[in-house]
C-alpha cells in the first residue's frame, strides 16, 4: 500500500478523522483521489445501513448519519478543489479531474436512490416528524425536494440519461474553467520602451515591471490578470495598445483573437446549454430557467425579466447621457468613434475632469494590511466579535494568512484563510468557499471554516500592496460572504451559513458589507497614508463621495445586459436550432445596450459564472439581492452607521439564521417589511421616478 492510499498516512483522511485543519504543506496531488474514493465508499456504506428494513425512520438513525458522512466527504474534497483553483499545476489538474467524475457519479446515485428517498419520506410522514423542531423538519423537506430535482421519480431509462447528463456537465464545466485559465495566462505583451506605456500611473508601471522581473525579462510585461488588464484599459494613452489588450481579453477561450481556437469554449457552451435543457425537460420543466427557480426567491422567468427590463428602462437614458459625455471627450482627442477599449480610459479622464479625482489618488491611503485590519474593526463594531491572526496553521502560499473569529468572550465562531494577491496559476476573480460548515452532534461543535480569495495587485518593491477603492469594496464583499458562512448558529450543516440559502438572496450579506466603504466613519478606521500615517484628507473623501455614481447608469445597464442574456439563454433555448449564444447576446445588446462592442468580442466564452459556476439562469441575483442589501443598509442610515441594536438584529435575523427559513422571512424579520427598490436607486443616483 502506497503512502497516498494508506489512510494512516494520507493527510486528507487524517484531517477528516481528527477534525484538524488541513496540513497544506503535507497535502500532495496523489493524496486526492484515494481520499475521495475512501470517503465515497464510507458514505455508500452509511446509505446501505440507513436503507435496510430494520433501521427505523428516525432523525438519529437516518438523517444524522447521512449528514455526518456527507460532511466528511465535503471536507476531504474542499482542499483539493481549492488547491486546483489557487495553485494550478498539471498534477493538481489531473488530481482534480480524477475526483470530480467520481463525486458527480456518487451524487447522482444518492439523488436517485429510491430506497433512501422512500426512507426519508417515511420519516416525513411519521409521528416522529411532528416531534422534530422546525429546523429539522426543513432539513427533511429540503432533502425530499433535492431528491425530486435529481430525478428520483423518473423511469429507469430517464434516470440513467439524467445521470449521464450530470456527469457530462461536470466534465464540461471543469474543461471550461481550465480553458479560460490557460487562455488568460498564455497571452502576454513585453514592452521595452516606457514611452509605449504613457499615461499609466507609477503603481501600474511598477506592477508591469514586477511582472517582467518574475519572468526574467527586462522592461514591462502586460498580462491579462485583472490588475494588469484594468490598468492598461483605464490609463494607457496609446489607443493601439488599449485595442490590442482589449481584443486579447475579450476573445479569451474563443474562436477569434490572437489565440483563436487554442482553448475554444464555443462547443462546450453549446453542449452545456443543450444538456441543461434536456435535463430540465426530463424533470418536467419547460426550460432550465424554470428548473433553476426551484431554489430561488423569484417566482418565474417572466418576473425576473420584468425586473431587469424595469431597471433597464430606469437606467437607459442616464447611461446614454454618460456615453455622450465620453464621446465628446474622445472627440476632443480626435477619436471619431468611441469604441469599447475607449470607455474605461475616457471614463477615467471624465472623472478627473469633473471631480478632480482619480482612483490612483486613493491608493496610498489603502495599504492592504491596514485595510484588512480596518475591515475587522468594522465587523467588530457591528457584531461585537474579535478577529485575530493565527500563525500556527499551515497554508498553501506565503501570501496566505489564517484568522480566527470569536465572540467577545473568546468563544471561537470560525476560521478563515485569506489569499489576497494575484499570481500565476491562480484563477482570476474573487470568491469565498467553505471548507467546512457548522454542525453540532454528540461529538460537539464543528465550527465553520472558509477560504477567502482575491486577486489584488501584490506588494511591489518593498512597499505594501496599495489597493484601489474598488479592491477595498471587493474585500468587504467577499468577507460579507465569509461572515454569512462563519457567524451562523445553525446546528445542521445543510442549512448552516450560506448552505441552502436561495441563490438570488445569497449576495445580500456580501453586497451589504460594501456600503461601509463609502462612509467617512468607517474609512477612518483604516484609511491612512502608508508612509506618513496621514488620515484620508477630507477633500479627497469628498471627491470620492461625489464620484460614487460616476458612470452608474453605464454600470447598471451592463449588469442588466449580462443578466438578461443569461436568463434568455436558458429560458429560450431551442433544441432544434441549438444554443445561438452570440445571437442571443447580440439581440439583448440591441435591446438594452448603449454601445455595441466589436464583432470579435466573445464575452460568453469567459463567462465562468454561468458556465462553470453556480449562477446559470441566476446572474440576475446580483441585482435582485442588491435591492435587499441596499434596503437593509438603509436601516443603518436611519439610525447610525454602527448602531449596535441594528447590527445585532442583522446578525441574529440574517447572518445567524442560515437557510432555516425563507430569505424573505429573514429580511422581513430584520427590516420589519418587505424590501423596496428605492434604496438601490437612491444609492445609484437613479432615484428619479419614471415618467408616467
């Protein structure tokens, strides 16, 4: 028996058996598949025991063992999936790709296990069910719903097909995200003449120089990682350079652009959409959009579309006026026709002209260590919790720090790993993933643990990483997800934290946290010059506040465009004619966009949210939940930014409740009424009522 397959020496299995945190320095790719296989076998044995005739249909004999075995399997795979995302290598890819089909097959087998389904139904229909508390009853009802959505009631032939589809979709989503990572990293542009980078601020030049140094090159290296790409599109005076970088970014993993066809996601998207539609039809839904609503707040695709079109109507004229201002500014530079690669550049110029303000002015006041510490102070004031670093816990990279979050009396609530900076081999974007959920059983309390990942500009030249205000809000956003995961009081893992929360409400706590980034009282907890210690000057804060809604119409309309595209892509799929991905997008743009991107733009090919994430037919959730989050924050605007009573109420009625009740019920319990769109429109500067 090899060290990888020996449970005694496999650190993943040892981690689960002992309840310890992962020893990332000991975990190797070859440990992944044997550990996952062992825990799948263990879970199968548990199911076998739970479905024998002599096992009574009780919580203790049926649900509790199932939850325990599922938790162990999820915990053994979580580090594998995470390392694949943040430390990509051929070996980790191979390990991940070996595990995912096994997990998908097992999930399908469980979802379609008729004996297990009938056992849970017997419990639901028994006198025992009436003696359970409301949370336990919800766990059982949710399980029955999930069985039905997995095809448990289908005829055997349809069951088999549904299982095949689930397996193939898993493979396709993995390939999609790996194609995107490879397509992002394969492109680079080496610059040896600094004049070509005219307009870029010092922070961006330093970043590009560090990129080059890391590759043993002289000069500057542009990549498609967010800090590099955004810097060029926002500041580079050379329009040709902006065009080149934009085209490389906008054609990643597609059939056009500098690496056309090399990592092309076109066929994958078509197959994913076709299989989703087929699976939805097997379950009796007209389309995948309808199927997705089984776990969402919204009632119908029509309701979602009406919501998005209403936002578009309120926003269109504002966005059109904003674009006219950019065109006027560009025309003064001799640009006859404003293009997609000009928008960020002239939007920044307009901001500087209109508000005498640039995001670069703020960077020196947002050193990452101070921002992180300030975030913790904000949370401490809101929820009376303490956050402190732990230096005794293994991590996967030197940039990663581990923290513990505890009540004021020192009782631990959770642990999280923060991985803040962009690097090669790390998936782009920002996200929070749970390593383990909170659960309580006879062995005691298992506290939640989270992975928080961002891709900020790294420290350069001996100075700390200096963040933009957008990066500050991203950090607050992801930590909002983390708080939702870690501050839960729910004792059953399937309903604890974000688990089971309606997908179109899951962004409520994250977007809610962003609001504190715009208020002086919160910024004063951390915004200070990294060299002098000077607090953020009042005139600079005033400019930040004045510019808050700069291009707000454009940004709102862009989100509506993406959400509408996602919805219609899944609602209107026609099996006879295929996905028509680009046609769908172009039709949406013709309806709601104020500037058509170039023909070569292939945005869908990098739209990981819907093709390799959880947002399929659900991207509208960002705007839907923003209605909730803006209205929730307005409760503090009515009292005080750090009002302890309001903070305690949000903690107890939203963050701690997990999915033990409907998200709307949690919102009403906090706010005292159902949500209103008024706060979102006011915060976005779009609060003027529509004309009758």
